[in-house]
């Protein structure tokens, strides 16, 4: 049973069907400008860029294809910071929320260690939501960039991006948003109007792995230093031959996740998540939901700790029958408690008890019933409190 949909989703059938011809029949290089087959591939890329743009309310020339959200985050943060450093900008501070994905925090550390920027972390409350008063204290005319994710990948907390945008932009800072988890959470219609840079990932929204996108508002594109250099593709911001099948998959996933059918599935997902949570909390072991309340979190996310149990022990005992996670997939295996869980004020013991169950559109009521029975069996067998 798969309860780790925030780590990755399967490719939706309709997405896969649209991708398949571009592996075999329509395989021409989209950057081959001397023949009609190349022109057709180029037209396909333009169409997929428009599909992604439609998802967030931008124009197609503001969409830069990448290998995924990690590259998008790095291109946004390092690209902006390196160019600013080259121009000796007076804006020398970067603000990152304390619960950002590790790739965002790592990029900030590079700017700090190699380019002389000062990086400040924005505190969050026990729900994982930005403390606006603390953000306002940190903001100033010397802030170049603020990066705050829309939906957290571990505890599912959903930020008020519109309100944050108004605060951040009043200081003239660039606003970057890691929105990899956001398409599963809410409509991103007109989201581009609220941010300057926005990262997306195909495999978090029923598209393929290995493809993502970075929205860069048109006015900012000449302020981004490339991370790689090549033949000048994508306005020179991210050169290299684009993988047409994967781009098609991202465009198709963008259409799928913003469809009326997906909205209905999202409501069903939220109801199943609530059912699963209620059943877990009703088990005869003390348990606590970590992060925001149900209305302010990813519709498939449950971050829960059973008092006195270690999450690694529980997940190990559940194998090979149930897949879940102790945190984000990119940090699993690291023995230290999650920086996200510590940032919301959990003790070391609480953080080590936390299990992330993330449901998806395919999760069934029967799987939920079986999962609860299996978890109860494991907790009964393990040494507890």
C-alpha cells in the first residue's frame, strides 16, 4: 500500500498517452531549425510551455523548463544572487523560511559562503505558518530575495502567499516560491501575479520525473545568471536540448491537475485524509497531528507522531506492506531530526516519532482500513511508552 504521494505520484494515464509519440514518432530535436520536423517539435515545446503558463496565469515565454524543482530552486536563488553579486548590488541579504526544502537552504548557504550574502531564516509558528511580524522585522531595503514555499513537503502547511507577497514586495525584494507541492493543494490560477519566481515539479502532480519548470517574470529574466552554459536555448537562461516527451508530460500534467475532474478528486482526497486521520487518532495509543489544522494543509498530508514510538522502528516494522516516510524523500536516511519539525517547536523525541502519511487520488477506503489495522498490529508488537 502506497502512502507516500508527496514523495512522488504515478504518471496519470492520460499524461502518459500524450507523451508516448514523442519517444518514437515525433522525436526530432526541437532546436533543429533547418527542417520541418524540428519546427514541429519546437511548436510542441511552445504548446507545452503555454499549458504550464495557463496553470499559474503567466505567459509562455516566462516558463523555463528544468530537470525538476531542485534545479528550478537553484536557478532562481543562485541565478539571481550571482548576477546581483557581479553587479555589486546594495541588496546583500537573503530571507528564507525556516521550513524550506533542503535544496533552498543549501542554495542560500552557497550564496552566503561563496558570494558574501547574509542569509536570515524567517521563523514559523507551531502550525508551520510564517510569523508575519517576524518577517517584517527582517525585511529592509537591503533584502534581495525572499523564498517561501507555498505548501510544505513534510507537514503540508499552506502559506497565505497573497498576503506575504504584499508585505515582501512593499520593500522591493524579489519573491521566490517553491510551489512543487502546491498543484495538489489548490488552484494556482493567477499565482504568477503574486510572485516573481516560482518552481514546479512534474512528478509531484501526476507528470513524469526529470522535468520541472521555473517561472521567471519577464522583467526579471535579464537579472538571472545561468547555472550552465551552452547553445543559448531558453533565452540563454537554461541552455541544452529540451526533452520533448518530458516537456509534453509536464504540460499534460498541468492541464490534468487544473481540470474539473482533478478538483473533484482533491475534495475526495481531503475527505479520505480526514477519515484516515480520525481512525489513527482513535487508536489506543496517544498520538498528535503535527503542523497546521486540516483546513490549512495539503489535502493528502498527515504528519503524526505516536507518543513513545520511534518513526523509523514503526516504518521498518510496516515493511514490505505499507510505504510512508519520516520526512521529505530527499532527506530520508539522515539520522538528525527534521529541520522542519524542529522549526515548529517539536522536541527531539516528538520529531523522531513523526511519520508522514501522504495520500493520493488512487488511495481507496479499503486501503485506509487495511493500513489502520496494520499500523495497530505493529504498534501492539513494538515496545511502546
